[in-house]
C-alpha cells in the first residue's frame, strides 16, 4: 500500500491535480487499485452551489490514468520516465461521485509494448460502478 507521500515520489502531479490519495494494490504489468476521497473542498467544487457538487467524469478518467502509472512503474527502463495520457475510448459514466464518496479506481493493463500502454479502468463507489474507460498512455523522458 502506498500513501500520499509515496505517490508524490512517483507521479509528477501536485495539488490540485493529484487525483489519487492512496494505492491499495499493485501487480506490476497487470493491475493496480487506488483510492480518491471526494471532498466538497476540492477545487472543482469551488464555484458551484452545494446541491450540485460532483467529481467530474473527465477527472475520473484522469484518476484512472494516474493509477495506470503504478501498473507500469516497475517496467520502466529509465527512472526519469513519466506516463502521459494519450487517448481515451469507450467511456461510460454510470453514477455521480459526490463529496463524502470514496472512489475506488481499478486499472488493468491490456497491452504494454515499448513506450505505449493500453488500459481498462473502472471506478466504483461501494460496489456500484461509477465510470469505465479504455485508454492509452505513452512514456516520455524527463522530470516535470
């Protein structure tokens, strides 16, 4: 299990765009499971009224991509490689994520060759699926 400080050692993202609070499980080259705790104080809820606070679907997909980085982190040739989201396919949003919800993010690698990986991601609130997507990431050298 990785906490927020350990996540920051690997991902270049920082507040407000670090969308993973904890990594629960990693099986390198296969899958990873992460957690995002949804808060009413998060940046995307600043300009909305209390009745319409939601964690946007686009950020759910970005959270999947951030968790995907941990699926491949031990496969990287160089220490200074960062995975970047390249494409998104077959996205479905099934349930809104609201403040107080805990989003469980599950990502499975479908293919990883060279510097490109294809993944399937799903998010859950409890046992109910909130979103799902197929997406690709590519590796770029250097620090951000």
